[in-house]
């Protein structure tokens, strides 16, 4: 089998099965594991999959910068943002992550809501500022331009002094084996820290993030309160995530 044919097959198997095991695929094709690993490495370099020990998982399409991500699953993100905004109760202290879905949460905050919003995203803070009853606390640090969020030691110090009722977390990968992941190590560290400062963490995940993985793990699926997914999410995806330990809520 030609290299291009093997790579096409690998991507087809990822789409169908959600993973590829190098040893099993090598045996099936009658080739060496080294050959399959080389194919996986080249596909990973092209951003078409995420390598893991023993094989590969689908790569998340949500690893582009903020401007790129704004064009992905826009209807899903509006619906998820509206749902996330509805989870915020009067008087609560809520941590709102950066990213395009979080921006939709800020835009759909209930009129007249009186609550405290903590965010490390200047874009989210500006959107939330349209709601005069919402007190906004910004966590500062080094600006990570790719996602337009603050990261680093200054942020960690400020976040360590917060006790929030709810954290609305954004990630780029939601996978039953790889858990919740994102594309940058510092962002993953910030998300872990914020997760630890909230009584409840809810993940709002648009369709391109489901059954996909990114390089840096935030936490396991079972470690968050629930994962909210779009209405069109297939039953098999729901079951796979639940088998991975997630409590999943599908929008109506």
C-alpha cells in the first residue's frame, strides 16, 4: 500500500473509530509499526491528528487563533453561550474562561443580572461590560495573543485568592480517553488552576471539540460537573463520553 493510501486509511479510521492503534493497524496492513508511526508523525505535523502513546486520536479543529475559531460552529456556540449564561445565578461569583464560546456567554448574560464575573480574557470582559449589574474582576498577567487571555505567575497569584461558585471552562479537546485538553501548556495550567478555585466546573463544548484531543491535558472528564454539548451531537458520541466518565448534557 502506498504512503498516501495508508494516510488516507488512517484518517478514515480516526473518523470512524475515534482512535488508531499503531500495532493493530501495522498487523492488519502487513507492514511495520515503524512505518505506521512515521505516517502518524507526518500527519501530526500537518495538524491532521494528535499522536498519543501507541497510536493517535483525532486532532481538534479548535486550535487556531481566536479569529479562526470564531468561524467554527457559530450556531453551536451561540446556543452554548446562551445556555451557559443561564447557569449564572444572581449573587454568584463566576469564572468565565476565554475563547469564542465564553464570548457568547458574556453577550447573552440575562438583563438585570447582578453577579460577579471573573475572567482572564479582555475580550470577554469588554463584552460583559455591557451589563451594568455585573461586577467584572479581571485577572492580569502576560497576554497570550493566540487566545487573547492572560497567563503566567501574576495570574496564578491573583486566582489563588478567589473562591467561585461556578467556572465555565473552554477547551479544544473533549475525548473519553484523553480527557479535556487544550493546545498550549500555559493555558492548560491556568484552566487547571481556575478549575480548582470553583465549587462547580461546567465545560461548554462545540462539535469540533468532541472526540478530539489537543497536546496538553487539563483534567479528566469525570473531574468536572458536566460537559454541555450541542443538540445535534450523535448518541454514539454521548455514550462514548459517558463511558469515559463524563456527565453529559445535550442541549434541546
